[in-house]
C-alpha cells in the first residue's frame, strides 16, 4: 500500500522548490559526480645538487664552487675559513714542481697488539691512496732544500702510530745528516690507540731525533693546523724553533669539554684557538695558508744564514 508524505510549510514564507536536472538518457538512471581535483603539494621541493660541485662554508654558510675552492687552497673566498687540506695537496702547495722526493712511501703499520678490527680499518683507509697518516721527503721550497713532513688528518684522524713516528724520525735524521732545515706540518687527534704503548713511544723517539738536529744548529719549523691535539701536540709539534699556526686552528692537549668538565669552570672565549695561544705566547705567528710558502722562505733566509756563511768560508 502506497504511503503519502506531507511537509510542513511555514505561513507567509514560500519555500522554493529545488531544481532537478534530469539525468542523460543513456545514464541508466545513475548519477555521476565530478571528482575534486587534487591540488599540488604546498611543500617546497629541494633542488637536487650534484655532489662534488659545491661546498657550504662552515663559518659563513656561503655556497662555494669546489673548483674555485681548490684553486684557493681550500680557503673560503668570502670569510677566509680554512678547510681541511690533504697531505698531497699541501706538499704540492709548498714545494717547487717535481722537486719532492718522497721517503719510505711503502712503509705500513702492523697490528702488533692484535687489536680487533684494526687491520680492516688500515686496509679501508689504504684503499683511498695513503699508506699511513704522514708523508715525508726532501724537496725544494723557494731556493732552500728542506726535509718536509706533512700529516694527513684524513687517515685515522692523523693519529700517530709506529709508522708515523718512524717516518718522522728518519726524516729528521736525514735532515741532520744533510744539514737541511726540517719543517713538519701537523694535524692530528693524538697517539693511535690501536697500537697502545708503541704509539706513545713515538713521542720520545721524535723528540730525541729533534734534539740531535738542534745540536747540529739546524732550524726546525713546526706548523700547526686544525686540529692538533694530544700526543702530537705534547711532543714534536710543540718543540719547534719557530711555531706557526693557521688562522682558527684548534690546538691543545685535551679537548675543551674535557677540561671544562674536569675543572668545573667556564673556559675563556676562544680557548685553544690559534689566536688565543698567540696572545698567550705558545705560538710565534699566525700565517694564512696562501702566504705560508712565502713566509717559510723568508724565515729560512734568516735562520739558515749562519749555515750558509759557514759553508762559504769552509
């Protein structure tokens, strides 16, 4: 039985009847609704930048083209921030072309203490090209022949193990034998823990070799770069006749956080930076990287003048 429905109508108000659009003839009595179009995402998309083309400065946040950065010896063109420079690059920036004769290039570390995972770490780093954390050899800087050693922070943090100590000791001994000035450019986290006591013995060995070098009245210039810490700073890096540093380099024995936690006191601003240590007399001069070669040649002209006069009168 059909039912009839009634709707109430307010007095004096005409309720408009809804307009009804008949469906198309071929719709089979079904009604189609249009879907709401999806709007694009409002999140901004980061532009993909290929690796190896740009580097962001850690100090001023400027995006630097890698080619320009390399040509400027890894120094920021805007603020002068000094990035880490590889050992090979540093050697090439100091010595004259084709004048460097590397020493003990094939000497490699041995896992004497059978420290877990140490052989694998050595093998992984050696696949990148370097045999250990220092390059030593004889080269010509301006018109001076020098015994040059350059640490490489990219190899196990520039840590000093038996090979590093032995190569530096041999370099110093050759410099003494041939009456050459010694220049060592340091960057290191300290002694290599994987070699235990053997790494600590390198501190005494390198300093002993430098003592014989000083006895021959030959100059030794130590250049400190960011960072230079612990066993390296407590040995050959701090006994130079002339101690130079790059701008902003962090230099010390223990890190600032360790010292602050141990002493339970606030450290002064700029603590352990090259500028702080220059003000307090630990280093002799701060030399920007692009001026280092010229300044080293100038210092050697003065420091080797006595040797040159003695050789001329002999």
